[in-house]
C-alpha cells in the first residue's frame, strides 16, 4: 500500500485516510441577517454559507445565536439602506448589531478576509470602464 505524502490528511488505524481542511473561511463564526428582496437574500445566503457563515431569517434567531455564543459576530446586511424600518434600526442599535450594505460582503470577498464594520466610500476599482455622459455644452437649454 502506498501512502500519499500529504500534510492535510490523517491516517486512522485501519488505513483509511481522513481529510482535514486547513483552509479558514472568510465568514467563519459570523451570523448575518439579510434584509431585502427574495432574490437578493437567496444569492447572498448561498455566498455567505459557502464562506462558512450562518444566515438567519429573523433578528431573534441572530440575537439568540450570539447569546449562546454559536456565532462570534453578528451583522445585518441590507440591500438598500433606505428600505430598512425604524424598528429594525432601533433593535439593532440596542443590541449593538451593525447594519452593513451589501457591498461590505463583496469587499470582504475581494480582500479575502472579513472587513471591519465601518462604512467607507467604495475604493475598489470597477472591473469595467465607465463612460462619461454628454458635456453640458452639448445638452439643450430647453427643459
């Protein structure tokens, strides 16, 4: 029998290998409540779960998970900040749960690590060139 020379595998007594993952996930021990349209929540939930995070449907389950210490960090990710209710904002503020835009998830994926819970201007370059609009001299004065 030939044994593979892999440091990420451990051999049991009967000779079968067990593969241990050394890779650390980006959203490991992070609980996230998604707020937005169904298609937005479905797509981001798949990304977060693939990155090792947990997705919650209600704020109550997010708070319970952080109280029981199943998640170390909790956050609310919204599709649009204008659509979030005052009640949800107030509950998040009482529990010190940050409300983050969806771009926070994307920026974390680009950087390869979980970013801090601070909202900043988008500093990542766009993958495509943005064409400039017409000059003001080209536009008509009639409105």
